[in-house]
C-alpha cells in the first residue's frame, strides 16, 4: 500500500444513539485511556513539562485525568464514546454485572 495515498475508512457510527446509562462507562474508559497513554509515555522516558517538547520528552498532559482541561478530557471521552458506539453497531450488548 502506498502510505501517501492512505485514506482512513473508520466504521461510521453516526447512526448509533449513545445510551445515557453508559455515560459512567464512557468516563471510566476515557480516564483509563489517559492513564494508559500516560503510562506509555512515562515508560518511554517522558516527564511533565508546561509545554510540549519532543526533544526533551516533556508533555503538559502528563498529569492526572482529573487535572486535564475539559478540552483534553473531551478528546478522551470522544474516543471512548466512539469505541462504545462501535461495539453496539457490531451487535454486541453491554451489560453491567
């Protein structure tokens, strides 16, 4: 495949209505997504810095999820919501035990 001509083709989940009862699941997944990302960065030698610096491996988002800006939290929430919608679209049921 020619990498320069790659066109992403995600499964469209726009027709899936996000169930309100899964909002706490979305938030838990969003927070965990941040934690996994942060753990990976730290393992690679990154540390907190007030501004991103790829050369020095500094990143302003290497902080607890609760301290992220709402914009940064929303990025993780959108990722989580799209994943949940995909699970539903693929015909799976999410049932809390």
